C-alpha cells in the first residue's frame, strides 16, 4: 500500500499541506500540523459506493479559513485510474432518465460534456473551474446527504485530496454571493440546500467533486458533479467572409455560433471577430441581402425560446447596422426551437441548435 511506502511522516506532511491550502494567505505557511481526525463515519459508508481509481494516500481533514481555498497550495495527489468520470453513483442508485422519471424536467440539467464552466463554493468565495464536466441526479433510496458527502470525501482523500467545503447554501446567501449559472442549485431556496466540495490536485491538473442536495428534492436523491480541469481543445475555426459567401452561394444559408449572455440577448465580446467577418462580407458584396435568423434548443418554454431567438437575431442585426450596413439589406427573425439541426436529447445537439443563421434573400 502507498501508505506504507510513504510512512507515517509522509502522511502527516500531506495532511499539513492540505491545512495550508485552506489557511489565510497572510499566514504564509502553517505553523503546526493539524491533528489527525477519525474517518469512522466515512469508513462505515464507503461500501455503498465505488470509485474506478487506484487508491492513493489519504489526507487529513481541512479546516476552513478566512481567505478561502487556494488550489495551487494543495498537495500533489494521485490521478484516478479507469475511465471518466472516475467516481460512480452510490450503490443501488441510478441517474435520472426518461425511463425512471419520464415527467421530470430536471434531467435537462444533467450534463456530460468535453468542456464547460462550473462554479464551486469554498466557504468564502465562488471558484470557477473549466474543463470536462459530468453532472447527474442520482436516484435511489436509503442514502442521506451526509452519507453521500462523507463517501465522496473519503474517495477523494484516498487519492491524496481533501475537503474544500461542506455546509449549507445559507453560507452562500449570507455572504451575498451568487453563481453566474446556478445549474441545478438554488432554483427555489438556496439557503435550505446542502452541499460538499472536494478536490484532488494531480500531475495532470485538478479534479473537483461536488455533492449537492436540493431543497425541492424530497426523496433520497442527490446531485453529483465532477469537473476535471483542463485547457480548451480547439475543434473549430472562425469562418472568414469568403467562406461565408461560398456557403451562401452553395446552400443559401450559413450557420454561425455567436455567443450571448446566458438566457439573454447581449452579444459576448468574444464574438466580435465573427461580426467583423459578417461586416466584411456585406461590404465586399454590396448586392447581398440577408435575413438574420435566431434559433434555440428546446430547453424551457417554447414561447420564451421564440422571444429569445428574436431578440438575439435583432441584436446581431443592430450590430451590423451600427457599422454602416444599410437597413434595407437586412431583416431579422427568430424561429425559437422550431428548426433544429441536431438531436436535442444530447448536449452536443443542443449546442448545434443554438445558432444564428444568415440566409440569402
């Protein structure tokens, strides 16, 4: 076992470093090592879950600190073995699906995508983490949120990681903090919800785990989110003006993926290069007339999606008019969720359906 290889002194140093990771930055370093704490509760419940991982060295409990958690100060742990998402649901539990809960719309909040952004609470601040994301609502009976927390805490500690935070959503509301994207959390009563955040730093990066209990979920279900921090892998490139023109000539339309604020019509700054190419296209071909179409996925109410798509198409039109394009060359129209180009049952399909199209008139 790795514990024997490291020796008692090595284990205590790892525990001490986790204490430093959460200590106030002004302290500079830990003056003393934290006492070892018993994991009796976790040991009793760990049999209810499995982890597809190699067992590494356990780390000690982590105390909360005013400065919050500093990931860079966490000790190096072991990378989990096996396949993504590395950690299973509790024994006897299964993910929410159309089969087991056909009328439950919260399945739309489940994700398994190559790259996304998720925010974790560390007791003092919100920490955004970008990378591969997995979120599931685990359905089953007989497991309390405390048991789920202690199970995943133990699994992470066995890899050399530790506890970032455990508590209630009231700590978030009391600190007057908000998530930029709530996801499944705090849709009705954040202050009455409970959660736990755990992290292990590996040679390849960081693996974050969150266990969450929503206020409105009266059964024994819980939410499990796993993020493996990693850099964005570019799998697309910007269409230039002439490529847009070629697509318009060949197909009569071209799909563009312009980024907007979540559930809003404001165009994000990172989409300015796409707008610049559209303007270049229109200025290079003064006879070209276009309809700017907005499209959404099927998340939410159809009427809301119709309004959102119209607003986004109008926002793009407004950006083009502001750069001197004549208004008689452009129109804007929203189609909501009525013209999907991919299956809305998957995250990738939804992403393809959320688009702006330029259509020849």
